[in-house]
C-alpha cells in the first residue's frame, strides 16, 4: 500500500522506473485508425523486438476496420469515435412525431445546438481512449500527439506508470485546430508531467523547449526503415503510362496546405510528364473537380493509399517526387517530411518547399531542387529542369543512395530504446 501511494500519488521516480522494468507492457494511443501510420508502427515493432509487449488504442471506423486485431505482433484495440448513430427507421419514426418547424428557424437552432455541444464527440472518444488504455495496465503509456495526451495522462497517473509524450506535430500551431490558446495551456501543463518527451526534428525540439521551458526533447526522425528498393513499373501499369513518359508523384495525405492544387495548376506548364496522386484525404474530391475543370484527365491520375509495406515499390516507379508544403503555420514551417525521406529511399529526386528542415536535408544530400510552393512557374521550371538536364538528374538520383543509408529508421531505433532503457 505504501509503495502504491509513493508510486501513484507521490510518483516517486525509482518506483515508476521499477514498474516499467517489471511490467514490460507499453500502451500507445493514436487518434487515427492505425492502418497506415508508419511512425507508430515503427516505434511499436522496435519495442516489441526489444522484448516489450505493445498495444495500440486507435479509432474504429465501421465497415473498414476491425475492433480488435494483431498487426505486426501489435495488439490493436479500436474505439468508436462518437455515439452510435440511430438507424434510419428510428430516425424516420422520430421525424414523423416531431412538430414541423419553419425552414428559417430550424437550421439556426440546429447550428446553435451544434456549436454548443461540439465538444461532446471529442469528450466521448477521450473517455473511451482512457478506459481502454487503463485496461491495458501498462508499465509505460505513450501518447502520440496532443490529441491523445489527456486520456493517456490520466491512465498513466491512475496506474502509477511512466508517461511518454511523442509530439509528431506542433499541434497548437497547426491548420484546422480550434481553441489554440486553451490547447497551449493544456500542452504546457501536461508536457511537464511527462517523464520523456519526443519530437521529430531540431526545429520542433527547440520550439517545445522555449515555449514550455522544458529540457530539449529527444529527437526521433520521421524516416523509413532501410530498404533496398528495386525499381518497378507499378504506377505505369496501373495507369497505362508509356515507358518514355515521366511520372511526377505526390504521395501522402490529400489535405489542405500541401500545395496539391498548385501541383495540378502547374501541369500545363510542363514540357511533358504525368502527375499521380497516391493517397487518401478529404481534399481528393476537390482536386478531382479541379482536374475536370482544367480538362487534365489524361495528365493527372489518382490512386488510393497502399499499405506501408508496399508503398516504396510504387514510389520507385516514379521519376520525380513532389513535397510542396505551404508555409501556412509553424507546424508546416518546421516539418521534416517523412515523404521526402521515402522519395529518397525509393531513389527518386525531389522538388520540395524551401522550408528549414526540408532545406537542411536537401542541402546535406543534394537530392533535389527547392522552390517556393506557391510559385507555379518556379515549380514547373524545377520539374522541367530535372526532366531535361540529364546530368543533374543522374547526380541527384545517385545521391539518394547516400541519403537513404543515413536517414533510416535503424539509426533512430537506438534513440527510442535509450528512452525506454529505464
């Protein structure tokens, strides 16, 4: 009982560490469906190989994911995002018993109610995250990003276990986040409660250090495992692209502020080549409409995301990779881009945004051309240069081998294991 008080209430350091040693369970929580999350998968599999038992609590999507399964020896538990929706039959019965309202009044009332209770779905999933995480009774709790930190914090506290905060993003200065001042206060409080803090690069580590007055976080780069990639023709075969036609590839989330519209708009400025989008996201329907409006259906193609283990074989069939993050927030400004490293692992030169961490990589390894992602002419000129200057292209392509041998997950594993070397 005394040890429990010291560990759970006082959080005595030596007892927390002892629990992490004798209890080899690690519970990670991530706010996605955990289908294509490469970073979480890499960290979990590394810990499993070191002897840990890892579970990941994620989001369930009806009809698409299993509630419980084992993936790569990782125990995956998924929870519903919101309350279960009523059946169509129940809705129709309820509707028939309701008083008909004026069209002008109903939307106004509905929008006011939605704003008033918009926190409810997030509260529900946070409670479900907490309950499932607590059930795992882990020696270490690992929160992936700020949106899971609250439930993981409470699970770690009530279990008397160590807390690891892994900030993949700078969430408080990221597009799409509301109530940023509140989230800054939450992150500022909870980050100091974590026994270990991890982020993805030096720019972000220095940001967290200065913003919250904490020791410099551990840096674990967002890089792929080393793979000797044999070039394929998968994209050519999928879209029946002739062998002499260059393929310009964007792979990753189809989301705003990634320069995706500009990639399409610059296509008429290219001397030759086909543009391929490989990935999923909310912006895809808008991009498809833009392609239709510009009558570029024979030059721009879309493909759904593929499993992580198959990704590089598709990437290798491209000629050039695009990474055109827009400097719309500090999160983008400080991005190091896993995609950039995947392109280099697959052996293809890149055209990328001139942002600090991306520039650091391109300047070090000389694997591509930096551009202003909002300048169509500059983007098109860079692509055309790579397609016409054979000597430059070959030089960049040769340099990708050195980049791949150094920017690889195997070099990051020791940092992760050292963090867990309690």
